[in-house]
């Protein structure tokens, strides 16, 4: 949104005005330097430098940076720098030759022009003269190119971050697409069996399912939701799983009700809970258990989920795509504001997460 607002404000007339202002300021800066040699004829050197720098700037900015430098084509970039130096050095030699042959500059400027001309056209490109000229060349080019380079780096960084966010959103949507059918398939089967048995828990189960579907389809699309609503979603999920497994799986819960209207990125902790059931009861129902703790201390959320697992399953990689996805989301949404610890023990998985919600 900020990039869009900037594009709207940074219109063509404003762009042209800012570029003109840049060249006027640089021309004045160049003149302040050359006026020490000759206040009248220093403008010849100013004009020479502006012609060289402006042509190099626009070719470099709109063709070289994006097409070569930022794509890792360094040989082409180095060739451009070499050709730019040759172009500037050639203009310098020609202007000094003209000043010496046709005008009568002050002694300081004449000494400079005489030094360049005596070196000869080929001498301008000699190793002996290179350091002298190249430092002058960098001094002239650094101000305008550094501005464009920083702007391009920021733009490239913003594009990369936007791409990462887009990819992450695609992964999240893909994850949701996996979650919803999983809920629907298992839960509807249970509801079907319960309806046949005329089980009294059928009504509450339908309500919990409706709450889950409403949250995942609509509310979780917001950047942040109330922590109390996220916890309500988790409770709906746990109620469904409790009904699904019955007394075969022990589910131990210790969940605080938030007293403050804290907000959290939706579905940021849910995959840990889903994985606990996947690697616990879903893998082996024998002596299976789940333990979940959600505590709030001021503006910090302490979350822990642990589940039983067989020795064979404990050797496998925990979580897969879902957990990798959550780790990336934590890095983006809670940089330096979270602490995640995952332990893969011989007979249990333990995930501990601390989130600073402010």
C-alpha cells in the first residue's frame, strides 16, 4: 500500500523537477570546485562533467543496474564502468585541449589543462594517470549514482519481501485448503455415525464444526485477530477431537482466558496442535495423550503443546511443510519477538513458543 501511494505521488512532473534540481545542485558543486582555478572558464569543465555524468547516470540507472548488476552479470557491469571512464576521460582531454589552444584561462586552470594535454590522448588512459583520473571520476559520479543505487536496492528488497509474502500467503492458503477438507471429512463421518446412534452430542459437534469453518474461511483472512477468538477456534477444534477419540486419548488442557484485547496473527500456533494429533493419536492410539498450555503474562503469550509418540515415530522429522511454514511466518510477523523450542524426545514431542504480542 505504501508503494502504491508513493507511485501516485511521484508523478512525471515531480520526477522531472527533482532530476533537474539534482543536476543544478551538482553543477553548482562542480563549479565551486573549478572556480578555484578560473571563475569564468571553469564552466567549460562543469559542462564537460555534467554531459559525462548525466549520460552515464541515465544509461547506468535505466539499463545497467536492473538488467545486469542486480542479475549477477558483473562482467557487463565492469565493462560499463570501463567504458564510462573512457568516455569521461576523452571529454576531459578534448576540453583541456580546446582551452589550451583557443582560450587564455588563469594560470591554475592553464596548469591543469597543460598537464592533461602534455600527457597526450593515450596518456590519459595510461596506468600512471589512472589513479589520478579515476579518483576524480568517482568523485563526480558517486553522488547521483549512490542515490539511484540505494533506491534500486530498496526497491529490489521490497520486491523480494513482497514475493516472499505472496509465496507465504499461497502456502498458508494451501495449508488452509488441506485443513478444511481434513476437518470436514473426519468430522462429518463422526456426525453421521452419531446421528445414526441418536447421540446427544451431535448438536454441539455441528456447532463446533460450524465455528471452525467460519473462522478458517472468513475471519482468519485478517492480518490479526483477537487472541480470545483464536483461542475459541482452538477450543472448537479440541472439542471435535475430544468427541472423535472419546476416552481413548487423554487431552489435558490449561488455557487462560485473555483479560486484555490482545491481537495475534491467525493460525500461527494451530499447526503445532494439529501436528500433535498427527504424530500422537493419529499415529498410535495406544496410551496416546495430548497436553496443551496457553498462558498469558502481561502482553506475552506462552504456548506449549506436547504429545505422546512411539519410539519409531520419534525418529522422523517433526512437522514437515506446516511447521516450516509457521517458522517463516514467525520470522516475518514476530522478528525478535518470539522464542520457539521444539524437542523430539524418545516418547514425546514438545513445542514451546513465547510470543510478544506488542
